[in-house]
C-alpha cells in the first residue's frame, strides 16, 4: 500500500512550527508495510485543503491527515472533511465523556468550545483521544483509507500507536519494509563513503536493499532499507548488509536505529558497574541533560557541575588558580584538572569535562571560537583531547557533547564488562 | 508572489529526519513578501522529483528545492534538474576553488566524489556554498524563479541568508507579510481563548489581519499575521492588534517572536545586575543548558549543579540529611533547601532548584510520576511551588524547566531594574 501524509496549518507554512508529525507518521506507517511516497503541507484554507484531499486520495491507498481539529476559530479541518465526504456532524458520546472527564480531573470548568469537540463527521469510525480532547476519524471508502488526527504531537502519537498501527497490522498489507540505521560519529561523510567503497559491490546479491548516507552535526548515519514480500527474508538481508558495513567501519559505529550515544554509554556503564560525573563549562549542562534523558540514569550518573565562572572551577573542582592564570580556562591543563576534580569530589569511576569557546564572542587569534578541550579521568589515567568545532553556539554545544560521550565510549570499550 | 517548497530525500519520507529546512525557507521567503502555500516532500526517485518540479512550477512564481546534492550515490537531484531544464553539466571554477580550499583547510585529501561537486547545470546562476562543498542553482525562466540548494541545514541557511533573501529583496515583490508571535506560558489554550474573547471583535477594522493559537508543551503562542501592500500600514496594524491582546492577557506573555524565556530572563538579570545559579535534580542540567544557550550568559550565570544523588544534595548544597529522610528528595523542604543551598554556595542573588519524578519509574501513590517541586531563593525569600506535569520524560523536563524560568521571570518583574 502507498500513502500520502497531509499536514495542515498556517504555522507550518510560515515556518513557525517544524513539522515533526509527518516524520512520526511515516515511521509508523512503514512499520506496518505502508510506504508514503509524498508529504504535503497546506494552510488553514478550505480550498487548499479540499484540493490536497482530492489529489492525495486519487493516487494513494492511504491518506493520513493531521492538524486543524483544535477548539479555536482557525481550526477548519473538521468542516473541510465534512464537505469532502458530503456529510454533517453528530455528537459522539464517548468523546463527550472523555472531554468532561479530562476537565473534571484538572478541576477546570468546561467551556462551550471544548464541548463542541465531541461533534464528529457522520459515517466515520471515531478514533478516541486518550491524550487530549479532539477525537480523530477514519473513513473507509472503496478499499481506500482516509485518517484524520489532531496536530498536537502527543495526541497524534497516541492515536497512531493505539489505533492506526494496530488497525493496519491486523488488516495486513502484504509487504515488509525494514530499515536499519548504523550511527557513526567522528568521521566525515566522504571519508566514510570511501572506507565503505562501492555500494553496488557491497549490496551485491541483496535484492531489494539500498543504502543511504545521512550527515548531521553530530555524525553520519548509514541507513539500510530492504523491501520484501517476506519479512524473514528482509530481516536476513538487513543482517547481511549490516555485517558487511561493520567489517569496514565498525570503530565509528556507536549505535543503531534511534539509539543515542547517551543510551549506549549508559548501558556500558551499567554493565561495568561504573559511575560517571561531569564538569561542564562550554557545554553548559547539555551533557548532564543528555545523560539524564535516559530512564534509569540515576543508577550510574552521580552528579554534574556547570562551572561557568573561574571561581566555580576553583571552588567546586579544585582547579589550581595558577592553571587558570597561566594556561587560561580553555586549556589542556584546566580540562584535565576539571575531569580529575569532579571524579574526586564525587567519588565516581569516571570524570568527564569540557572547556571551550562557544562564541559568538570570546575568541582570539590563539584560541578561536570553536576551540574546545575535553577532559577524561579514571583511576588509570587523566587525559584531554583538543577539537575545533566551528558553527553556531547550539551546534557547537551539540558537537562537543557528542565528542565527549564518544570519548567515554571508546575508553569503556577497553574495560571489560 | 506565491511559492512552493519542495524537499527531497528518502530520509524525510521514512520519518528518519525531521524537515527543519522547509520551515526555515518559509520564514525567510515570508520576510521578502513571498508566501508559500504548499510544501511537498518526495523521495530520491527521479520520476517523483520531475513530477513535483513540474507541478510546482506550473502553479507558482517561485519554487525552492532542497536535498539530494551531496557526494554520494543516493544524491540524484542534480541529474533530475538537468533533465527538467534539458541541459548538461559544466565545471564551475569558483565552486571548484571553494571545494579545494575547504579540504586543504581541514588537511583532508580531496577525493574524486568531492571534486565532482563542482559540476553544475549549464545555464543556471550558481549559488556558491560558503558552508560546505555542493553549490546551489538559480534558474530564471519566463518570470518565474527555480532555486535548488543542498539539504544540509547550515549550507541551505547560508545560501538563503547570503543569496536568496538579498536577491528577492532587491527584486522587490510588492507585498508585505508580517508576523508577530506573543509567547505565553502557564495557561491552557481554551482558557486563553476565552480570556481574549471574540476574535472578530478583537481584529475589528484591522483589515488583512488574522490571529492563530499555537499550543505546545511549554505554552501557547499567539500569532498575529498581517498582509498589506504597504509595509508601514502592516506594521501599524500589527502593533494595534498586539496592544489589544496584551490588554487582555499581558501577565501570561513572556516574550515575542523567536525569543525564548531563557533570553528574556537573561536580559532581566543583566538589567538588574543580578546573578543566577541553579541546582537541578529532575531536570538533569536542562535549565543550565537553556540558560547557557544565550550568548553572553556567562555575565549572569554563575554555576549550575546537577545533584542527582542524595549524597550530592547533602555534600554540594548542604541539604540536611533528615530532610531527605523525613520528607523525601521530592518535597517542598528539599526544593527550598536546594535553592537556598546553591544561592549560598555560589554567592549569587538568586538560587533556583528542581526536584521531581521524571519517570517512567520511581512514582508512588503519594508521589506520582510527573510531580515536581520548584524552589526559588533570593535575599528576601525562599519558596517552592508544586506542579504536576504528566507526560514522557523529555517533555516533563522541558515543562519543568519552562515553569522554573517563568517563576524567576515573575519574581524579577517585582524587582526594579
């Protein structure tokens, strides 16, 4: 089955909101063998919406629509859907109960514009909203499927996970589309491409397989895709291609699929029964934030310090004052002292530190914006590595935090679990 | 002028990459009076690309394309562009120089697949890439404009800022489209809508103006849009509508347009010559990370601590051991002691703290997942507020960090600058 995803909202067209819904829907559709070949975004304008519905349904088996079901005046999708299917609105009792309960639980008085959200197009299957108030709709017409959901990401995700995916999974679509992504860091796209070599040769007899290079600020992802009528065959092909790539670039691959480096490092720390603490200057808390995004990280993350001032580096981490004066805060010596300092102060197995110049100001000829030292300390060694990551402030922080976590990963690889 | 934005890439269709390019391009086009009414995404497939090009150019004055210009085998946009305009490739000397220089600067040997990026379609205006290797193209045909750029966000942004925006700005488009967004936090969408009242009445005689409600996990944004043939008239209309909204909901509005609460709080701290320190448990460094995303934050941000363990709360912040035993780490008493502790340890004007249950595990009947105490301390008072933010771990962290920064903003409002 093929599909089109239609997202509705002026906020998307003017660039105010980034369209995260389309990617989530695509991923979930893929998982049940439905491949979307087009994504379209139109504004809160009835004529544009109707044109998009008409075009999408004429050439696709499945159309998934989000956005414009909210309680305010600029939400016009429901009216457009009624017009498109030539139907009117009826009250849905379950949706009304849901709305009443949600307001009662939060001790907020129900207002009329919320009550009206229980009105749904006649003749559709109602998709209940367990994460908000506006229900979704499914229309089945002549073997095609037309689905409408709210644009609030958590509500849309709930409906995808709890209704849409199980629905098509039960229906069966006859195709398996599998993806596997190998995530690398610390190597440029063109160098990685040369290391992997000729793609035709690599894929060889693996029919239905393809490989894509996806560069990003914190590394290049390699995506293997396989389409097959047999799920077992698709799985074995993907395993095969993955092994061939690993044979050529294993050392740069830190994780697979949606696995972040903080989750990988967390798993390695847990396996080795080791604890981590971090002292951040230029990353300003981003490493601690990433590490603690992982559920259960309190088992191995002891504490973090964001020592932005020289005084805090001295007082909290015991960095000698003459290091700061003689070498400057952005130096190998200070990075090492910070890593050692946080490890000692927190009594953990590993101390990690960053000190650099995030910019846009504060750079010099000798120490330009983008310069950073990453420090690492365990009971065997205390070292620091120098990097240069030009780019804006936020990208700088992301790249430094990635390189710091990669440094921990490489050190942990050498320690038996 | 109207426009369509066409983004190309299988990684978008399978949901692996979120389409941030389309929103950036839209925003920039709007700024020079070009309104995109459609965004389309297709895969790395020649037939789909050609069909999208053809449809987009037939009904729009401007078509902006990104993606698929990289050095690897899955990048086929350049070939599709040549086919679409019935042309072939020629070497562009400036692009070739740029590629050679970039590799020389990074001490990386130039490989053939990079050299080939200097080939561009004959007959186009070349858009040089100051942030990467692949050049972009502009075709002007029968009064219409067709622009192609790489999909790497930093490279595309560079071309938009340095070439596309100045180009259309010079050309002149005869329309002004202005947006102004008022960002609120701490109030639900439907309550805010009721507070603002009838939209028709609010906009009244402001012709060409519209208002949209954009809810998100950290608050509701109100977007005013005005289209006019006169820039001066558009500006005065927007000011007018903004004032009417502020008269009804001022207290919830923390900032405008792309201004984040961390930038607002930073500005207020700077004006008052006050310094901030934070002690985070459940937010795990996110508040420090957000505060230090603001350039120049080292002027008012002294230090942060991520005290994940009970031991670190005791040792670093002086939280009394019997508070932790008697009230538990997630309690008013501990939140207050943390805020006071970090303010005292760092000798700052304000101490801010968070302690809560981020989940997915660790909740209980009495203290469920989502419960959080936010502590605040200055020389006049030490207080803590209780919130309940159900949702996933990351959204929980974002909402808590937002509420904590909003608490600082409200307290600072009462202190003269």
